[in-house]
C-alpha cells in the first residue's frame, strides 16, 4: 500500500499575516499606556491558534487567552506557559492539577474555583470579577471571601457587556471595576476587549484583551480606519453550467434563470460556515468583479452568476466577499460568528 499525499483542498483561507500584526499593533497603540494581549480561544477565532500565537509573539504580544484547558496543550511549546491564561478557570481538580503541572494560569471565576485552586496547591493565577455581564466571574460581594483574598492574583479582570454600544452601562461597569480593584490585592488590571479599547483611557487599565479586531472585526466605528481585513476565504469553481430561461437553481429552486445565462458551482456550503443566510445575498469576487450568489446555498455547494465573468473555467479560484463589518450587515450573522464558523475543510 502506498501512502499518497492528499491533493490540495478546494477551499482555502488566505490569512494576511501583515494585517494580523498591523491590527494587533494598532490595538496595542490605541490601548495607550496599557499593553494589548490577544484572545486566541476557539482556535484563534478559527484562524489557527498556533500560527496566530507564533506571529503575535514575534510582534511582541506576551499575554494570550484561551477558554478551555485542551486549548493550552497545543500552545505550550510556543510561548512561556505563564503567558497563557485559561478563561474558564479550573472546573474540577484535574484541571487545577493540569494548570499546576504546565504553568498555564487559571482565571478564577468563583469562590469555589478559588478554593479548588488553593486546594491543588495554588500559585499565580488571574481573577475575573463580574461587574454586570452575568456570564463568568466572581460576584463583587464575594471579593472579601477568605479563599479569594488568599489568591496570588497576577491579573484582575472584568469583561464589558456592551462596549460595542454607547451604553451608559459601560461607565457603570468601569466604576464597579475600580471598586473591585480596591477590594483585592492584585498585579495588573484588565477590562477592555476590542470594542472596550475604543472607549478610551478610562477603560484601558494595564492590559487589554482584544480578540475580534485582531482578526479584522470592527465592533465600533472608531476602529474602522485602524483595522484591516485578515481573512479571505477562497473557493474553487467546480463546474460551469449554461442555464436556459426558466431553469431553477439549488434547493427549492428559489432562483429561476430569467434568460439564458452562465452559472458556476463552487465547493462551499453549510459545513464550511457558508450558511443559508447567504442565499441570494453573498458575492464571490474574481479579479475585482462581483459575482452574486444565486438561489440557496445547497449543503456543500453554492451557485454563482457568471454573467460578469463569462471566461471563468473549472478550477479557477474565487474569493468570498468576507469583509467582516459588511459581511455581518449582509448576512445577519455577528462578526464573531462569521469568523468562528469557517470550517475545517478550508486549508489554512
Ligand atoms: C473573548 C474574550 C475577549 C476578546 O473579546 P473581543 O470582543 O473578541 O475583542 C476578551 N476578554 C474575554 C474575557 C473574552 O472571553
């Protein structure tokens, strides 16, 4: 039996490393006297955590955040484990033991997690306090707890619920965070995600935790001219078809050819993150020419109108329009979803 190399994929994600670095540097600069870290959970929002961590570490980033403990394992050989923090904290004794063994930092989110961490031997950790998002985080009333006060807190965190809006609640959370800082001994303090960075110096503290905007997301208008597109999904044209007037296209024939026309079938569908919301709305780009998606995205395939580029052939590559703020407006998906949906069939 011979071991053959698999042929190249019909989908690939072009990742612009220069844009990735430029975005992180912009966010670091906009963080003022604070330093920017990087949220690299969920495989760096789908881009590939190893590659992103390596690239940003070379650019000077020294604080990385993942959500789950298994996400730490694949990064341990790339950076000092002390620069990796796990946002979900130690959910059980095994995770606390793993944190101690690897040196990655648990982000403590409750009195129970604080006790669990101390029980496992304790040591340097982060603490997340809840200032109103009611997601994860220690309630402010618990800051005086003995176990919490006994922690060795390198970074004290909180997370903003609506930094992407001009919500009065942002200032409420910022004030609560200041009280939390007075209530527990800690090293650095960190409040802002990508959008929070744009709220200004009151929100910067010592360390910021951008994720979305490193990868090209624009959660607030202030960031629009600072942030560049990083991800360009590319899909190969599998078949070119000539449609006659009246021919239906895709599931349920939601598009009917009004006249004779050329259409192209590309290898892009639900499992790749190209969901049904793109039906009749998405566009593919070939040498600057926009080719509209016609009919429904149908499982693993999407059909495009080739009228504007009649010379296209099987095997040609098309770029999926995927500038995050515009793609979010067009699809109704959030910029977070657009990134994290991109499936494993894309060669990265
Ligand atoms: C994901 C996450 C971030 C990054 O947020 P963005 O909105 O993507 O910039 C920051 N902090 C915490 C706690 C997170 O979970």
